[in-house]
C-alpha cells in the first residue's frame, strides 16, 4: 500500500506539450513489451474497425478534424488506443498518433518517466475544477490545426464499468462545436468528426480458475464472512454453476466491504442495530431482490456521502455539485497542497512545518476521495442481473466485479488506482460506433447552444450504448 505523504513537495516542471521524435520512438520500442507484460494484452480485435480507419484516413488526408472519444472503464485505455494507432493502423501510409487530454494531476502521482513522456508525446493537461484559459486555447488549437487527432474520454475519468454507461461530460462535444465554428469562420471545408470508441476486455473459460483463486485470496484478506446463501439449480461443477457460485461469493464480499466501510466511518453502528447484518441482507437478496438492492443502494450511497463529507471537511471545501464534481474538487485541492505552487526553499522553518502538515492532511483527505472515486461506480445491479432467477453472471462481468471489489478494499485501506491488480490475461475488443459529424449541427448550436449540446450528448450516449450491445451480442 502507498506510504502516507507527510512533507510538501516541490512541484515538478513539465516540458511544454510537443511531439518529440525520441518519445515516439520509445513508445514504438517499448509498446509491444509493455502491452504484453504490464497491460497483459493477448490480442486486440475491432468491431467496425473500418469506421476507425476511415475517420483516421479522412483526418490525415485533410478532409476532417477528428476527436477520438473513448470509453474509460479500465484506466489504461490511452495506452491501448496508442497501441491501436501505432501498431494496428500502420498500413495507412502515415505514422498515426493521437494527442491525449489528461488530468493535470496525473504527472504529479506518476513517476519520472511518465512525467518526461506525457508532454513529449503531445498530451495536453486539463483541469476539472478551474478555468485554464491558456490550456483551453492550446487544446482548441490542437484540434483545429494539430498534425494528429485529439483523444479524450467523455466520462472525464476512469469509470470501472465497461457494460454500462455512466455520466458523460460535454467537454468533447464543446470542443467539436468550437472547432466547427472556427473552421467555418476561416472558410475551411473540413468536417469535424467525433468517433465514439467503446473498449472492452474479453476473458475465456480457462480464466475461471484464476478468478476463483483471486476471490479466495480476497476473502482471506478480509477475514471471516457470512456464507453466500443460495441453492443453485445448475449442474454442480459445470462452468455455469461455478460462475454462479463465484457471483454469490462476490455478492457476499461486496456486502462485507460495505459493512467494513460503515464500521470505519461509524464505529459501533452494527452493534447499535442501525443496519441489517450481512447474513440478513444475503437472505433478503434471494427472497426479495428488489428490496435487497434498495437497501444496499441506500447504505452504499450513505457511505460514499460520508467519505466525501470527511474529505471536504478536512480541506475546508463546499459540498456543491454531484459526487464526481466533489471528487474532482478534493483531488485538485489535495494535490495543490502536496505540491504547493510556492518556493518551499524560501519558507521559514515554521512556515515549512505548516506546509508539511497541510500536505499530510491533504493526503489523508484524498484517501476518502479515492474511496468515492471508485465506489460511486460500483452499483450492485451490475452483478445481480446475472444472478437473477438462478442464473450466472458472464465471465467478463465477474472479472470486472472482482477486480473492482479488490480495488475497493485497497481504497478503504488507503490506496488508489496504482494499487489496482490485473490478475488475468486480456483480450481487447474496440468497438467503433457511428461517428458524430459536428459541423452539420452548427446552425442548431448557433440558435441554442445548450439544446444543441444536450442533443449531441444524447446521440453520443446512444452511440456508446449501441457499441456496448454490439460487443455483448458478438462476445
């Protein structure tokens, strides 16, 4: 687990975003080994890959400006998309690449190599909770005139679920409309294309034993828990029976982690009879699943709200906005205290001690934020859909759920996404949805900007949902 930060740190100075041939050469050199060893990627396939090829070709042949809008459920989609561009599209007669938008804080918690590589690969920082006019101008310029397409996640951050669609942010769409306006004003004829890309991981039946062992290790880590209550009607020992049994175990682990979080935030709650114990909830899951889901959801929401409240109180922040907006605010303030924008070497011993204390408190405040950062996406129906009526969840959904539960245990212990385990080999599927052409919507945007953005957001969400369905239908 991460060691607590107890001293304020000098803020690293990053290079200005650029395209350094050495950085691109290093990506090509290390990429295949990194993909196999770190990302554990065994293969990559495309559904409607012709849409990706066509959009990229239109960009490099000067017919379009392009935003690659990728789903972000696993955390490593930028690396996967870079692999796809550098290795999968080499037959276009150019050297495809894409310029990623990344949270400004990523280089702060990353290592020196990432700090060197990110800006030199052309990636651009973005802020979620403050207006960065120079950064916005640079991003608009890159989309309008850059030599490579722009790539960003409309979800805003990792969302930990590949088969459902969480909230979307409008930044990608707003950039597209701005670009269309600027091209029209300059008399340029390029289209502005936003290509939705849905990213998924497939697992094979041979992975089931590894998942069962992973679940056993997590159960041992958490300590004794209530047994999953159900009597599967499936053939005992079959793969479907084993998947159902594993799903029931994951249901019990989920509730144990919920109770663990409640015990941390409200010591003595269970003994005071304020919540049903795990055993009663498990029984309810089989007798009245609707009531079970309602109770679990309300307790889960209360846990996350308390975690947010604690983090905000430690940093003196307001509680305005939805949960993810509040996560962004805590993260921004926390990293600003760990890496304050001042010259630490000029501080008096007293001032330095106070800066260190602020950094230490910020680190602990961000532990609450990291719990919500993941926990907000962990809805019980994701697993329960497969367990309903004696069925079994898919292997892919079991794998996602188990990795997320293990990660949630790490977040409660004080970790973050860097502690996230990757226990299985991965077969990547990238689904290219129908592209959204932005310039054709420009007159509607000029008439009513908010309505045009809302309509485009609805179309983007529909495109992602359609791509998810195509993956599920073909998997």
